[in-house]
């Protein structure tokens, strides 16, 4: 590769819920370094390589992706956690006789923490994978007002780690769980004295503050120092994903009924694009060149170049048989290499 060339690689997690025929796909988009800031992304320049169970993947229903600081790709599936080095897979599954194995085989989210720990959320709680001992350590939380600690067993909807070492976990029925750097046990965050909350999405905001969406309650701002949730608005659809856009001071809100934008100053919400109306949004990514990648369940991947008009300039990577098309229109994650 010459010095004036750059490759942007994107890994897409693909899922066919009925057929279960797909796995992991890697897309490469080649552009010149000098034109990165000026050229809009074109779906015609993308091509995909598909990887499935025949290549060593534990299950073809891939639900989430993450690349760790070693450059290894982690993939969560319906049946196990996979670590991929570009040629071979290491597969992790739950073993009933091993308390340091994967806590549950249905993986929902993967994130890397500040110390290089890999946090793995599942349908039955979450755990921390430690490279030092190569073991999974179950996460514990302290119910509000109680002295005893309990192992988490709730379904994890979202998980966030930040540069300060904080970890936030969105759970179903356990609400928001939080720990700062140095803490070993998570705190359960209450809302109006209630702990049985369904938190569906989290996004970083400013230092020590985070956006949190709670089903049937609305959008909140969580102040980590005060351990307090403050209401922003109730007038929003149920969020599946949140993405804060600091340049425009707005929050993108993915839902099962389209993508929306919420202006934090005016507190006004609007549809992001008619092209995404009624699409079920599964993931949001703003890449290093400012391109927005919107994963959907049933509508492929929507792409909007930096500065482009969301009303008319959105492109789609669709399901099809061409080299620049997907084997399924249900996409559950896009991760930038």
C-alpha cells in the first residue's frame, strides 16, 4: 500500500432471523488520502467478503461487533462469543462446570474498557473478560438500600465504557447500573424510588454526564457524580440507539419506527430523513471522516456523507447478489476498523 492510499474497513454484523444463513461480512472501501475530506462515500465502491460457520464462526446470527486494542475482532452471536484474528476464530461458550466461562451464550453487546477489559452483555447478565487470566468474571451489583451484592442476570440492552474508566449498563427490569473506575461492584440507579426500569439505550454526552433512555419514562441525563437522573423529555419514541452529535448539539435517536433528531437547545424533535421513516434502527455510527452509517433491521445500511442533505442524499446498501450488496437486509452493527 502506498503512502497516499488509505483503506477504510467496516465490519457488518448480519442476521436473518428466519433463515439463519448469514454471519460476518467485511467491507472494504478504497479511497485516496487526499480526497477523504472531499469525496462523498459511494456504495458502488464497496465490496463484501462473507464469513460464516463454515469458516469457524460459532453461529451465523451475529448480533454485535467490537475491535479490541490488539486489533482482534470480537463478535457476539446467538450461540457464543467469537474472537477473530483475520484467519482463525476462538470461540467462547458457557460451561456449566466452569464459573469463569461465558455467562450466557446469547450475546447482545461487547465493549472494551479502559484497562483493556472486554465487557460482554448477554440475555442473562454481563461479565468482564480479563486478558490477564483469560477468564470471564461475572459482574455484581448492589440493589439500592441493601448491603448484599447480587450477580447480574437481566438482559443487557446497551453498554457504555468511557476514557475515565466508568461503565454504564442498560438492563431490562434492573434499570441503569453504573460503576466508576476503581469500583468493583455496580450501583443500581433509581428513578422516583423505582429500580425495576427498562433502560434501552445510552450515549456519552459531556464529561461525567450521559444520555439514558428509559422505556415508558423518557430521555434522561445521568449525572454520574450525583448518581442522579434528570428528565429531558418524555415526548420521544422508544429508543433503540442514541448518538450524540457535539458539532450540532443534537441527539440522534434510533427507534423501531425510524431515525429522529432531538435539538438539545430548542428541545425540538423531528424526523431525520423520510428515507428512514418506519425503519427499525439497530445501530448508529459516525465514522472518522464524518460519514453516518445507520444499520436497520430490514432496510440494509443507510449512508450519509458529511455535509450531505439527509432529505435527498442518503444512499443504501441493499440486499442482493452483487459484490456491493448484502446477503441480508437485516444488519445489526457497523464497526470502523
